[in-house]
């Protein structure tokens, strides 16, 4: 793939490191080696195992971005509410200049070491995040000019401390992702990644999403328990035509609920209608919101008046 064809490139792994040195990529971490792109069927040499001399080194200085499915798995691992997991084990950051909310895994107090690193290795291994499953592979969503299709490209992250690159094992990218369980994570993270890429590729001209959009993104992405309560609410059920059987299965199954949350986000953020709306719901909603909409309109007028008054102001 040539550079000219590329309009959107995005690091998906959340792997730590400094600024891009290669103009071909928007990789938000420094890499000492110019990345070589792989497809799913390309082979690479790598093996990580408990007996290796560098065991655990990669977990000692981390900056791992969490995906919605990472949070789902980890909250289940600890049998915690999503809000409590986020409060205890993550810290927020802004994914872009508009302040799209992101979460990273927290460190042990006063260090850069992962909070889940134990003497014997990863203490949450069966539910470790996507970035940990991928390492030492990286992944980017690539959208070609004039195309809505986001393709995955993969590359190796070669860091000096990692000796896995010298182990005599070769496998295809596909085999490695399957072995690590990353393919399952990718399936659940796919819609979320599409939402982020679409937001990024819309560019600055579209403007900053409203505060309400940001809050919905935050809830749907990182707080599945609140989203469950949200869809149980009559306010939601008065608008969306979701039958009782479907509603029950969403309430009982976190994986289904997460997929539904992404459909809901795509619908409210980008108008991709996949959840049917009840007949007359729009009119009823407009009627219910009339006062709020009127108040907002008035506030805009007042803001404009204030700005105009200030622009006319000439200091003595
Ligand atoms: S979650 Fe586990 S594998 Fe990932 S950085 Fe922490 S200790 Fe390492
Ligand atoms: S081989 Fe690489 S990924 Fe595996 S423990 Fe060593 S540093 Fe970490």
C-alpha cells in the first residue's frame, strides 16, 4: 500500500512509547525501527514464554489504553461494577484535541509498573487487555482515500529489552492473534474502533462533539452497568422499538449489551440507524424537549449578545 493512498492511520494497541519518527504513520509512540507492515497471513519470528530472561520486563513501563471489551473482561474478572473498576484501576486521558475520553491502565504507586504485575507474571492473564495480547505486534486501522472500509495492518514493535524476537518460533499474524485470544477481543472492539476512526477522519471542520455526545460515548464505552440501567429506563423504551425478549437478553448478557451499546452510539453520533425507532417517537420527544430546546436557543442568543457587546467595548 502506498503512502499516498492512506488517509487515516491509527494505533490500536495503546502500547507505550514516544512520538512518531516515521512520517508514513501516525503512531503515537517512538519505535527504533521503521515499522514493516504485515497482513494476517505474513509470518514473523517471535516467542514469549515464562523461561525467557526478559520475563515481565514489558510490564514494567506501561501506557496501555483500554478498550470497552478490556473493561468488560476485567470487571468480570474482579466481579466489580464497571464504575468501580474504572475508578480503581484506570486513569483518564484525552484521545484527541476535542477531548474524546480514553482510559489507561493504572500503575503501581510511584512507579511505571502495571498494577496487575505479580512476581509470577500477569495476575489477570486470562483477562489481560488487548494491547497485552498483541504485544510485540502493533495494529492500525487504515482507510484508503474515497473508501469507507477500514483495513487492519500489523507491524512489529521491537524494543531492546524484548528478547522474544530472537526465539526460534515463526507464525503467521493470524496464528499469533488466535493463540493470544486477540481475535476474540478484536471482534468485540471492531465497532468501537470504527466509531473512533470515523470521528478522527471527519476532521476538525465537523467541530467538537457536544458534551452530551461525549457523555454517551463515555458511558457506552466504559460503563456498561450504567448503560444497562439507561436502556431499562422508560425514556429509552419510549423511543426505541426493542421487543421484550431482546431487552431481556441484553440485560442478562454483557457481551450482547456491549455490541448493542456500539450500535446505539453509531446511531446517535452518526445517524446509522440500526435500532428501530417507535412511530411518533420523534414528535413526542421534540414536544417533551421543547422547553429545553427553547432555553438552549435563548442561551445562544444571550451568548451572542454578550460577545457582540464585548466586541463593541473600547477601553478608556
Ligand atoms: S495486564 Fe498483565 S500483561 Fe498487561 S501489562 Fe499488566 S501485567 Fe503485563
Ligand atoms: S519476550 Fe518480550 S513480551 Fe515476552 S516477557 Fe520478554 S519483553 Fe515481555
